[in-house]
C-alpha cells in the first residue's frame, strides 16, 4: 500500500470519521436509488403491457452502462479528482431517475435506467477516496464498511420500492430515487474535501475507455441473456464473442499505450493475479449461485421438492435481516484486514462458504436451518466483498487505486452474472417431471458449486502473500486534513 511516511501520524479526530460517514451516506443514497427499480419489474410488465424480455432491458441497460462506469470512473477520478468525478456520476444518475419519472413509454424508462447505471462508478471512487483521505491503518476497516453497506441498502431499497409501488405508483418511486441521487451528489460536493487528481495531469486513454465498453458490455449482455434465449442462440454467442475479441484488443492496446485507462501489467503481479482469480470464483460460486437460489427456495410453495412458501415481502424482510447481520461481518473483516492483512479475511470467507454450503445440503427442507446457512454464506460474502478490494489496494500504486478497484468490481459483477446463469441452468435441467420446479438434487448440485468454488478460492487465498507497502513522497496537503497521501 503506498503511503506518505508521516501519514500514520495524522490525528484520528473527527475529519476522518466525517469523511467515512459522508461516503457511507453517499453509498446508501446511491444503492437505494438503483435497487428500487429492480423491484418494479412486475409493475412495469403490467403498466406497459410488456413481456419479461422487454422489461428485462430496464435491468440490462443499467448493468451494461454500470460495467463501463465502474471500469472507467475510477481512473477518471484518479486523473481529474475523485470527488469531482464522484459528484458527476451521482448527479448523472439522478438525471437518469428524472428521465424515468417523465417517461411516456417503457423504452424511456429503459433510457433512464441506463443513465442511472453511471452510479456504479461510485463504489470504486469511494474506495479510492478512502485511500487518499484516510490514514493507512484505517483504510481496511473503512473499505469493509463501505462495501458491506451495499447488500443492506439493496434489500432496503427493494422493501421501500414495494411500499411505494403498492401505495403510490411507480412514478413516485422514481421521484424518490431522483431525490436520493440529488442528495448523494450534494452530500459529496459539500461533505468531501476537494481532491485535485494527478499533477501533472496525464492524457486520458480514450481508445482504451471506448474499447472497454464493448469488452465488458458484450460479455455481460450475452451472459445475462443466455438463460432467456438459450446458450446456443446466435444472439448470445455473437455478443460474447465480440466482447472477448474487444477484450483481447483492449489488453493489447493497454499494454502499449503510455497512460492506460487500466494498467494491465498489474495483472502480472502474483498477488493481483491470484486476487482476480479468487474474485472470479467467489462471484461464480457463492455469490452468483446463492443470488438465485435464495428467492427460489424461500418463495416456492411448500408442496415443491424444495420451498418454504414465503411471500415476496416476507422473504425480503428475512434477507434484509440476514444482510444486517452480514454488515457486522464486514466490520470484523475490515478489522482482521487491518491487523493481519486482507488475505485472512478472504480465507475466513471461504471457510464460511464451505460450512454454509455443506450444511445447506442437509438443511434445505428446514426453514430455520436454511436461514442459519444463509447467515453463514452472507457473512462470508461480507468478508469477501470487503477483502477483495482491500487486497487490490494493498498492492497497486495509489494513482491506480480507482481504476484497479473498478476493474475488480467489474470482474466480480460479470462473474456473479455467470454464476447466476449457470445455477439457473442447473435448476432448469433437474426438475420434477411435468413441472418447472427444481428437485432437491438440483439444489444439491448448486450447493456443490458453492462449495467447490470456495475450496479453490481458499487455496488461492492461502497462496496470496502478505501485505506489501511502498513508501512514496508526500503530495501537498488537502485543506484541513494534514499531510496527504501521494497521488502518484
């Protein structure tokens, strides 16, 4: 981790606590704003008389723009100042919600959701701001608290959307989302100190930024549509193939350009490479598989081979409760990373995944047992979600923090999408004859996917080395914050 030599002597008073509170508040607003629209999909189908495929574009548009934003906003923040870029993406997301408020048809709602996807750049920017503005010893815990708040806000946003949709309609939901996005932007503008970015300012790698959009978007689009259209459908294979080709071209370009949008040479570092592989496996197995297994098992009728017959609202309340417990796990993970390094947090996450997945095989028919297993898995995800960006922060130069954590976030999101689709195929191919209900063997297979991915991730985490810190010269101090971490 790159720090100025005297950074650790900075007083631990209110400025640092205030910065962390402001960043957490921004994430709360941003995630609530974006999570609410997902809960409105059935409402959109009814209001606009559209099928699931058409309405699904409201989520797909967000994911595609979000992937590009998460990958590029971090680097733009590194260059132009992280606070400025953070405020911009939040304000743009609020404008996206406003477009949806004024929408006359489904495709205008989809346009608004696409613009909202710019908010996905907020988390890597927040990680980079934590590293820039807080003392080094506080960075792991702060990143853990920032990352851990996301699942809680996602669950809370879904519940709030349900209340608004049931009592006031979908436009009020987007009005509230617009207000939240505006509040997030203003909170960042007023509550965060100005961050100047790199000096001298490097040129922006526009070619790399442009190539990254089809590279991430093509793969993500194909993966998210694979279950719906079929994995052999040309509409799925073509975007994935084009995305992979664009990714290869992007890597070739980034290795040769002087100021890359992402320094791909970092992936040659053993620790970054192992962390990236662990990110893929954690997303593919535990996070991706459980994201579809939970609503299926919770809401399928009790007469099904596996199912507890909960309503969507009750299931949402249960998952919000579990997410709150998981937030405590994120705080513990940050403390472990602070004392011993983030690899120990990732090791703990893998152990929790293995324990939760193994127990779930035997307790899937029991509701309290299922909740207990989900607590283990969710706490594991809280550990992993905070450990992965910290592992990146521990090794990359400060000037690449936003870009590197942004790419890690994109990698995780694409892996989760792949895991969700893979688990959907597993459950769709093992059903009760004459129905679409998954069998207990299907759930067992999905649990084995969680366990297998966690075991391999455990091995990778064990191979990750200890924390490396490289002191660098200090940059001019930020107003009111004392000595400032070097920007390059």
